[in-house]
């Protein structure tokens, strides 16, 4: 990595010097400035760039100018009121024809569906966009996270799941009973996959390792803009997959810049630190009920009548006051029992994220190109984890035959590789976080760095106890999940302008993903079958190919009052996926990770899938006198995944925009601009392949015997497409010379005929049945307020608020669903006899209720106790919905001379989160529990403490210390209403409180209000003075201090509430399943343009 | 005009797109390349045998062995404490296995694979027996109705109908026997008997005997049992045992081998069974348990070996939870020598059959020499576990039998005690047997555990020392098959662990 940095630096410096050595004579240039219709523009300003005071001239009556320029002058800037400014290179050229395009600040051009560029004012639906600066100012590894706080109505949840962590992106909230409502990602008009690709979850079941959703690879430095098409009306042209909105990414191209050469260099280095830590206790160590003495590390409680508790795996042991106790690694000698307070910090590294981008572009009359290379190196805070990503991007455009034919190719080649993607959650063999739940508070983590027992390297790990947990260094350094991904995202477009009005555009887009993953589990890893260690390789290939043809008939002549744009097109989409997964579940030789080093048959799975969707669509956009705009779209899809007779579905959309300010006389008012818009749309949707007929699922062989099983779902040959119908209205009002802008949207959306797996009684032979059912209504508002209170030559302050409020209500559930429909039936696989915690849908309630057992309470809400133990309900209860009421972002930007300073707050208001991690940490006695808003009881109270001595046989003898072990009295009442006064052992209390011992099936105890505020981003920039740049042949140099996620304010204990779980390839909202810690980042960024 | 021409060309282009799509026949595209639409019955039999047996082994380990106090749980001890939630995995996993067996039966019938048809019925009967014995009334005749119809809410049959009805499992076993006897075919995909149809006939008869003994408190089963003893093929030795011999590697090894040590150690020898083993100095102890003080396999049976037993019951309430771990055949300890004999999955054994017969004779249900079968049963169990009688101080099995006290005054309780020990890991049978024995020891008027001399009232038990008589129906049924579930629960008087099923009414 360091080497590469150096190489790119040298390269840059080389180019830098080679450019600055150009020089020319003093001379005179001349030119002619015209508008889009070739009519000369008199009085246009022509200024030499970077001159102070400005040197320049204005055009004469015929639009002509002449200007004397100096040797070092490189560019001129041409401006004219009501037209977009244009910057032109004058190097090596003396004659210019400058054509300006109409437009002003009000007419922001936005990329919409099918890559159609539109004036924002003409849109009848809500779209919000981010420019290239906003996308790339502070680097993130997952591009989706840049939308956080910046776009009203877009709910982006990140999580601490390592360098490839997925971002859970929903626009206008969750709308589906299947739990999957991810937005569609489109790059340069062509959809790309955003799949999770998590076949078979982790190595041996349990948690999903988060290899990340696929869209994250798009490189921020190559992005010109991101448009977020929020509702179905905006997205209808993208068909099925756009029902949840579209994130439209447009890449940079040479023609974005003025004619000539451009170069840019961006480098950023930030450090990553833990943002949130559990509130560890440092008073009591490993053991149970005050007992602990090490014998062999495999005695859960007692052996031969003696209490050892040396593999109890919890921190309910003796007080760490330095008394002499036999401990792990003390060779049978009693040694002082003292806390190792800084273990957590000592284990995690300071991470580093380095991003280095070089781009060269050229624009000329003959065509344009842009080449860019980016190197990203993300060293995570989890030791031995991180990723590197190399992105090559090329965009080449060419205009032929008098500009009648335009051709362009955009191509990304992205190679990502990682030495280890760390896992969180409850995966015993692979989750660092599983170990921290139980980690003995008295054992210094550094003492475990030697992971192997003497003489048993690679064969037998060394750890504090033998029953449950793996050495965290073994997990980090040996049990790795590596991956290498190669991704090609590209498209080629050819358009032909037959005449002024008629044109054809053909486009071919590919998205090819080829990924290998290797999962290693060292020999002696607990929870791996037989503890022989294991190895698995996945080969994942995915491709999506889109072929599109559009015919346009357009007249946008602004001289006329009536303008129109008609388009008719077709698209063929083919998806292919092939996953080859081979598992060597038991290694033969220890810790040798190959498929052939196997003591059992290697298990191979090879699911393949194919899906085609053919579409025909039409689009009409009409405008009258620049103030009324009417759009209509229609699309018909034919999907291979639906039954032959039912595989065609049609859906229309309409939208209307009126610019009232064009018709009203506002010259004496505070208003500058008033727009009112409305839209209605319907979108249909299909499903996954192979759900229509009954098939048999291959199972591992038994010896020579082949084995197949019936699938657990009943297929449905009569499946219908899903439907989403939406309506939205909005307004865009600007006041005080655009110093205050206000944009408001209300929407109402109904999703019906959802394709779901309806649970069925297992006694029927099927566990689910595929049906169309259920209705979910989503309603919400989006509000943006953009204020510029101060704007002077030297100082400016801009403040933007983005608010999105959404509520999705379950209007109806399928017949046969009694009280709730399980979106995820079993969030945490439980023990025999436990009642699973679920994420469910309940008719009439908000979508996404957390469900499990609750407390028995009296009329005043006090928890009812029996013999000092809190009592739980027999039936499951609802603990509220994960759905936040709103997400609120607040961005502030200050500019003073060459300095600029910006900060972004992002927050969630409302919603619930269940924290499995907190429940586990508390029952393990590992944290104090003092920050728990639900239970005012510390784990340090009422514990029994013993003086420990050893008899002649070397066995521990315990004598109770006076005044200890009085137990804790839980806050609440007895069944008769009297206050609870019965004390019980604190461990017993905590286990009962969080849910029936190890069942942990009480949803109420660890469900919290998930409100949070984050200081999402801070950036302080300094632009080097233009004279300085000029002198060194540079356009601009910007130096910045950057930071992300610097502050978190929340009442949720132990974990960062901005998180989610993943089960079976789907995001599970509202459940934090002991994720890896989230991080804050801060560092330096440099941007050089020449 | 030009425009018209161009539009027509374009439309042609669009049609071309549409045509191209027709070439790619959607039906072909949506045909699953990974999963066949038809399979022969044997691949389903193989899969369902493995999955049902794996589930039974796990339930033996987690539930039946502990409820019956052969072993005890050291944590998550609600089972031993008689504080039962729904044990839904037994229900769910066995109905999933039944789906494949029912499908296999149908496919075998259509393809005239008579032996496969018969074996599928035997396996179904074994599973339905296990389910009705655990829960009471269950979906039976309508079970698995969602496989070939749209009925996803199968009605329940009474426990009486399932066990003893016209199309109950006794009748179904007869149907299987007649199918297996009328063919020369082997059973294909057979993991139990390697295809031998006549051994399947024997198993069917033993399952009938087992069922009839349980029915003996409800009706006179003498004639039925005597008829089987006199006229039917039965197990003749351990060679006829209905066991699944697991392979030596995942995922086809004995289901406890893949466990984490902590989860395996969560079950240890019980104080109750240890007392019986030590009382007779029974060499099977060296097979069932691993000594506390040695790790060397050779000394499992040595006099120095120290074995302990944990109290069944609460893990917290001051109960003794220290006990010897289960034997070498059930788990490989990291760093310990690996046993050369690995445990099998058990449906039934010759030993169980002999002790069933001994009990029936002892009770006068059938005629014969009870002690001879009693002795056979014990010896068969010892042979099955390949015990080393010498290291427990016995010169031979005869020496053990004659001098350990086992053969002194062979009462019904002694037969029970030996059957209790012998049915270790026989699916859920240890619980069903112990439950019946406790019931009979209480003169068919309750389930007070203390009535059975070789059991202990669990430490800190939560059910007044009364053994629960049934498993709770899973929540799955309550929410997804509620109409039928409610009828069953109403008949039962509540979905509780103490609600009396028909067998004990």
C-alpha cells in the first residue's frame, strides 16, 4: 500500500512538472459567442481565468470579441445572463466559436430515469441529487453511506460490520412483507446488482458474514452526480425493480469540463477508532456466584463436589481485589486476581482508510475521454481485517458525421480483495464479538496473543476455558474469511440524430461480478464439527445484461410555446447467477486449508439461476409556455419468473408540474419561484426464479446413497405480479432571491398482492406456501429547507435541513394469518423450548413489530415478581416497531475567504431496537448495566464474595465475606400488589429478567427507543490562493481536515443503535445482534486540479 | 414521409427485440437446473431416515435420557426440573421427515417398488408413534395433506385412533408387513438393514409389540401380543437391531460429535442411573460414561475409574450438578483418545424386545418364561455395548448375572429397572417407558416420581415431584392450524405438560 501511494505520488509530480513547463508567447485571441440557435450574443462577458483583477472584455453587437492574453493564461470564461457559463482552454488556439446553452441557477439539470436529463423545474415528482463534491469529499468504503442525512426520505442505515459492511437503503421506508425493500441502483442508465450474495450464510450456519451489498463498489471519485428518484412515479420507467425507488449514479466524463486537458488528484487518509464501547465492569472476574478457581478450564461448575467454575464463561466470579486465586496460566499457583481494564481498547487497532485517485480527462471537438484510477485501502479496527480496492474507470465519447452520431463507452473495472472480513453476532467460531460477551475481565488480552499451546502449533488453541469460546486472536488471525472480487460495470451507447426531432439511441449494459470467498476455521476451533477445523470455498458469478433501444421524437424549441418529447423503447434484461460452494467440513491435517485435505466428503452445492425480463415502454413529456409540464409513462414487462399466462404486467404513471411563478407577477413579493407538482404511478413486480413448480432439493450423500428432500415451500403455479400504487404532491418555493428554498412532498403508497411465503403448519408437509397477499400502506412527507442567511464576497453560510417522515401500516394480511405474520420468524435461533423473538407484521399496526415474551405487569405498569423473580407473559407481546418516525439531516456550510467549514448532523427520531448484545453482556455480568434506561439495577450489586484459600489437596475452600451476597431486589411488585422485597442472586435476576434463563426470549427487557443523533460529517477545507496555484501551473489545491461519525448521542446502551441484522440474505431491521463496534473516522484530504 | 419511413423501421427493430425474447423460451428459462421435478423413492427414504434419526438422537440427548434420569442436564435444566416449554423441534423435524416418507410411499406405490413402500410405512409408523406418544392427539390421516393438495390445516386424530384405530399404526404396520412379505425386492436407499426386507418385517413386529405394551393399560392386548410372539418374525439377536450405523465424518456422523464441548458437557450421568450401575457393578457404566479421573480409554472399565452422578433438576437451587461425562462412543474430546466404537442411531434393539416380552409375561399378558427373556435382554444389551465384564471384576456375563444381584428375585420393578437402563438413546422411548412405569407404580392414578424406587424426585423441581405426561404442542400449530389445534386442546383440557392424554385417562 505504501509503495503504491509513493508510486502514484511520483506519477503526479511528474505530470505536475511536465505541465508547468509549457509556455507560450503573448498574443491576441478572438472569437464569436452564440446561443443554442447560433444567434450571436452581444454583451457576453469573456474573462481570462484566474486573473486578479479580472482581465477581459465583452462581445460586440455581432457577438465577436478580441482579447490580448499573456503566456501563462490558460483559459477563458464566457458568461451571459440566463445562460450557463463556459470555460474554454486557449492553449495552442487563437480562434474560438463559443456556443452557450440556456439555463440559470433555477434550472438545475437533473438526470432522471433512462438517463434523460431534465430541468428540475419540469419534474412532477420528488427527486434530489448530490453533486460530485458531496459524493467524494469525505471518503467512505460503501458509497451508499454518502446519502446519509443528505436526502430527505432516504433511510440509510450503516452498521459496524467490518470494511465491507452493507448499507441498508430504503427510500420512503419498508413496503414489503418479505423484508426486502432495497432501492435499485442504476449506473449511467443501466441497473446494477445490489445483491447480498450470502449463500448458506456463515460457514457452519449461524450468522451471516457481511460481505456487503454489491452496489458499494462504485467509486466516489468517478461519480458526477447521484440522483435519488424517490417514488414509483419517478422510477416507473425502470420497471419492476424500481418500486422501492432508484439511486441513479452518473459518472464523470471528459465533456463535463471545458475543452482541453484536465487532471485531478485526490488523496485522503483517515484513522478509524471505536465509536461506541460497552460499559464494562472492572470489579468482578470470571466465575459464577462468587466461585472461581482454575483447575483444567473445562469444569462448568463443580467436579467431585468442589466448585471450580473455571469454564463458567461469565463474569459473576470473585471480586478482583488482588486476592490469590489459581488462574489460567498460573501453573496451579494462586496469583493476584486483578482486572485487565483496557482489554477492549488493546484488542482493537486504530484502523486506516486510504484513498488515492488520479484522473486525466480531455475534451475536444473530436470527442472526449476520462481515465481514472483509484486505490482504496481500508484497514479495519478488527485486527487482521480490511480490504483493498482498485478501480479503473474509463469514459470515452465521440461524435461522428457532423455530430449526428454520438457514441460513448463507460467502463468500470473494480477489483476488491480482502484478507479477512470479520464477523459479528453470535457465530461462535468466527465472531470476535461473541468472545467479548463472555471474556474474563481479569485476563489481559495480550497474554493470549500466543494462540497455540506449546508444541501444538496449528493443532490446539490456547484459551482460558475449553467449553465455549475461542481465543479472540485465533478468531482474528486464523479463522479468516477472505474474498477477491472482480467487477465489470460498463455500457456502450450509440445515438443517431436523424434530424432535429427524431433520434434513436441503442444501449448495451453489462454488470459482471466474479467473486471468490474462502472461509478458514483452524483445527481446535470450538463449534466446528469435531473441532477438526474446516475450509470452504465459494465461487460466485453473476451477470446482468441489458439491451435497450429508444426512439425519440422531440421538439424542445424554446421559441415555441408548446414543447414535446416522445419516446418509445424496449429493453431486454438477462440475469444469470452461478454459485459454486464447496465445504470441507473436517480437515485431515491440522490447519491446512484446502478442499482436498479432507477427512469427510467435500460437500458441494451449485445453485444456478436465470431470469429474463422483456419490456416495452413509452414516455411522453409535454410542456406549455415553460410553466406547465405533463409527463406520462407506460411500461409493460414480461417476466420469466411468473406463470406463462400471468407473466405480463402493465403499469402507467402520470405527473404534472406547474411553475406558478411564471404566471403570477411576483416582482414586488418575497417569492422568486413557486412550483406545485403532483404524480400518480403504478409499478408491478415479479419474483425470484423457480417458484412455480414442485422440485426436490439435493442433500448430502450418505455413503453411496443419494439423498433428496421435498422443498419446504408449496409452489404456486397461479402467481400474479405484485402491485405498488402511489400518489404524491409537492411544492417547491423559493424566497428572498433564492436565499431561502423550501421543498415539500407528501406521498401515499399502497403495496398489494405481495408475493410472500405464507407460513403453513409443518404437519401439513409444507412450511410455507407461495401466495399473493397482504396490503401495506405507506404515507409520509419529505421536507427540505435550504437557507443562505449570509452571503458576501468573503463570507457565506448555508444551512440545509432534510427531513423524511414515513409510516407504513399493515392494512391487510393473508387469510389464515392469526395474530401476526412473521417477516423473520426466528431472529436468533434459540435453544430447544425457547420462544423465538420475531419481526412480524400485525394488521392495523406499523409494519415491522418486534415480538416476543413480555413482563407480567400490574395496572400501573409495575413488573410482577414471584419469589423475587420477574414474571414473564405466557403469550408473546409486541414491543413496538423498528420504523423510525423520521430521519433528519442538518448540513451547515461556512465559507470564509479561502476557508470552508461544514458539518452534518444526522438523526433518527422514533423507532425501537432490540439489543441482543446488551441482554447477553448483562446476563454474563460483563457490563455494569448502569446505562440501561429500562432497568435501574447494576450487575455489581448484591453479589456473594468469598475469601478463597486452598486445602492440602489443593482444592479451593470458600468462606463467605460478611455483608456480601445479600442479593438484589428487583424493582416491581408481588402478585398481590405489595412491593417486591425478596432478594435473589443477581445472576439469577438478570437471567430471569432478560427471559427464562438461556432462552432470552423477553423482547421487552432489551428493547429501547432507538432515537439517535450523530455528528455524521465534519470538514474543514483550505483552498490555496489562486495566485499560488497559478504560479505552479495548478487550477486549484484544496487541503481538508475530515471526519465522519465523530459523535453519537443515544439512550440505547452498549451498542450503536444504527445497525441491523442479516438473516438468510435479508436485512432484519430493529434487531442488533451483537454487531462489531461502529467507528468514527478523521484525517486529512488533498485535492489537486490542473 | 421520411418520418413515417423511419418510424416503421424502428417499429421493426422493436419487433425484432420482442422476437429475440421469444426465442429465449420463458418456460425453459424458469426451469430449475439445480432441482429435479421427479426422483425415485429411495433417495427420499435415505434422506428422511437420516434426518429423522438425527433428530431422534438429539432429542434423546436433550430430552428423553434426562427426563428418564439416565442422564442429567447441568445447564438449561428446565427439562429435568419439570418446567417444560414447547419442545417444538421434535414435532417440526419429524413432520418434515414424514413428508419425505409419505412422498416415498406414494412414489414407490406408483412404481411398484413394494419393498420401498413397506419400509416407508414402517418408518412413518415409528415417527407417528413417537409423535402421538409425546403430544397426544396429532394430525395423522390428514397429515402431509399440503404435499398434493391445498389443505394446509390437517385435522387431528385422537391418540386412540393413531395407535389403535382402523387405520392406526398397528394396522399400518400390518399393511407394511404384508407388502414386505409379498416381494422379493430389496429395500433401496436403506440405511437401516441394507435392503433386507425380512428384517424390516421383524422391526414392524417389534414396533407392534412396543405399542401393544403401552396399550395394555387401556385394553386387553393379550391375544394380539401372544399372536405376534407365536406366529411372527421377531429379532433373534443384536444382528437384527434397527440401528442406523453412522459414518465417521460430518454430516453423516453421530449427531453429537459435531457439538461444542460445552454443549456436550451440558449432559452428564445422573445420580439415579449411577446408583443402579454401582449397585450391580454393571460393566455398561464404562460404555455409557467417561470416568472423572482418567482420560485413557483402557481404564474406563478399571477399578480406579471414578464415576459421579449429578442430581436431576435445577442448575441453581443448590443442586449437585457435577457428574461424569457420557462415554467415548458419544463424543471425541479434543486431546483425548478417540473411541474405536462410535454410537449408532437406535430405533429398537433385540434387548428392548426381550425386556418387553419379559414384562408382558411377568404381568401375565402373555405366557412364557419371564426370567429367560429378562436375562436375554440384559445380555443382549451388554453384547451390544461390547462391555468388558472382566475389568468390572466379573469373570463372564454369567458371573455378573448370577452374582451381581440382578437375578435375585426378578420382580416387575427389576425388569423395569433393566429396561430403563437398556433403552438409553432409544429415541424418546426412555421417557415413554418411564412415564408408563411411574403411572403403573402409582396404580394408574398419577405420576408421582417417588413411586418408582430407582428414580429420584428432581432437585428443586417445579411440578410437585410429578412427572409431566406430555410435550406441549408447538406454537406453529397454535397459530397456523388453530381450528384443529383448538379442538385437540379442548379435548385435552389445555395445552399443558400435565394434561392427560388418552393413554392415561
